[in-house]
């Protein structure tokens, strides 16, 4: 128990099956809080803590240290709040994991596929946390599950405005979450599915197809199954998107967090063999304001370019000639049915590639670099369904010289020349 210089330390002795919840103050100037396990065993969202190691949590972190057997921990620094709770749904979450593990065992035995699980619920019920927990538990017993991230507002895998899939090979790092190597990422372009629900459903189907193909050639991936994290929009088209996702992935289990009506609706609308389970949310989940969500999104983009914690990236800034790239927006503004050309439906307009003429209003927009082969009109067809290979941000546009300056993780030239514009902007304050 070596004191951290200049930081007050507080010791907490936790009884078995209780958790210490703490929050670190938000804001640039806020002091980090360190956590150390002194005796016993404990975990943070499914990842085990090592004894006598200091874990550091930055501004805005909201953490729960749970113990099955009892433990004592130290916090160094001044958390905004820190309290011990005896009332947690962890036992129910562990039972859920145990049931999923049974399904994996059975799949192994019968040469079938493992459970495909969709986690749903309104905002701020801890969906992402439950996904992380179930994935970490699965990987700790030797499984290789896949995380499917459909939350376009708060993606845990890539920048906002994307949907993605990631094979999980080791438990989440206590401080940094899952290691994000080689995710499969698709461009959506905005932070809410409602801006283009057709595109959202299309991309969900793309992910489901790729995942199913992988399961056919990779037995471990097939048995591991997947955990799908969804958006908090559970009414109207948001609800329809959940039903679509359940059918595209052919999910076996739906975990509904803290929403009885949604639970009943899904029970009514999904095929009878889908197990729909209602789970309580943890009292520890912290509600996040609009500003807090916006800051998290900004931070995610900053991390993409500049790195995270110990790892610093040095992005590049260079000029791109308008004539060297083709920029598109996916989805034309909807027009009344009566004005549509003969034989065309609204669906077609929502998935249409609309060429964007570069102008000053491009400044600060995030652009996805499509992996689609460069080429003329013919190649346009597959762009919506092609994954992205990276992102750039437009930092300046010179219409006179017909060039734009971009921030890019890699030096020039761009690997591909088809760019997709997002509604999302990023102002580089560094
Ligand atoms: P949304 O869909 O609205 O983005 P969500 O339902 O996925 O949110 P989470 O991101 O899982 O919710 O959780 C919200 C916040 O609460 C996170 O910062 C998470 O670290 C924190 N949190 C979750 N569970 C606990 C807990 N038991 N104790 C303390 N903090 C927690």
C-alpha cells in the first residue's frame, strides 16, 4: 500500500456480492482517480483486477468495482462520488452468462451455432456495460464471441456515425475497454438511426451477412455467438429497427433492460423460439446529459486521430485536390411519393449516392474513406455496402485553388478516393 504522492487515499472494505461505485469529476482540469485492490478479488465490468496494481481513471469515468468473495480496495484522489452498494443485479447477469454458456456447450456438442444475443433498452440503462460484461465472461471461459455495435451515437468500437463488428479475443482492459484491432466498420453518417432508417437497416443486414459467413468458416466464432449492442431508441421506427435486427441476425436471445413495455412488445412480435428476457438495470448506471454524450463523441474522434492514454498518435495534415476524390452523401432528401419518377420508391432515395460538390461548408466534417474500389459509375453500386478503411476530417477548403486540407491518421496519399460525408463535425482544438 504505497501512497500516491499528493493524493488522499480512502480505503473501502467490501463484503461479498457488493460493489463500490465511483465517479471521476468531468472536465479537462479534473484530477484522475487511482484504484488499487489490496486484498481479496474484484472485477470492473467483468474484467478481473490484479492485486497491488494501480488503475487510473480519467475525467468523467463512472466505475463499479464488484466483488464476489469480498475484498478491500483503495481509491487515491478525490472522486466526485464514491459509495458501496449491496443492491446490484450482478447475480442475474452472471446467471444470464451461465445460460448463454450452456447454449454454447450444447452448440459445441450438436455441431450447431452458439447464441446470438441482442441487448435492448432505452438510453442509460447500462446496455453497453452488460454487453461488455457478457463478452468478458465468455472470453474468460475460452470463447471467442463477436461484439456487434449498432449504437451509432455512442459506439464503443469506432467513431460515432458508424456500425461495426469486433471479434473479442481477450477480456476488456480494466482502464481502456476492449482492444480494437481490425474491426469491421460501416459508414452510417449520423448519430441517430432516424436520419436514415433504411440505410441503418441495410447496414444491420450487411453486418449480419458478414458475421454468418464468418461463422461458416470459423467454428470458434460460430460457437461463441454474438452480443449485439443497440441504440436507446425503442419506439416507432427505432422499435422496427430492433425487430429487423433480430430477424437479420436470427437472434436466439433478447435481453431487455428495464423496460416492461418493450419486453412485452418484443415477446408479441418476435417468433416464439426467441427467448426474450427482462433484466433490471443496475442502480449504478449514471444518466448522461446531451452535453456529456456530445463530449464523449468528440473524445472518440479525438482518440482516433491522437491516441488514447499511453499511446500517442501523430496525425498528418495535407491537401487533397477536389479532382482527385469523389465525395458522396448517402440518401437524397425525401420527396412526396407523387413526385417520384416512375418505378422509383422512397427506399431508393434513402440509399441513393448523392454527389457532393466540395465547398466551404465541408469544413470540419468527418469523411469516411470507403474501401470500395476506385472507378467510375459502375463501381458506385457497391459503395453503400462496402466497409470503410478509415476517416479523415476536412480542416480547410480553398475553393479558388480547388483543394481541401484534411487531417488524416496516415500520410498521403489517400488509400482510396471515394469519400462519404457524415453529418458529424469535429473541430480540432489541439
Ligand atoms: P446509451 O445506450 O444511452 O449509450 P447504455 O444504456 O449503453 O447507454 P452504459 O454506457 O452501459 O449505458 O452505462 C452508462 C454509464 O454508467 C457508463 O459510464 C458506465 O460506466 C456507468 N455504469 C454502468 N454500470 C455502472 C455501475 N454498476 N456503477 C457505476 N457506474 C456504472
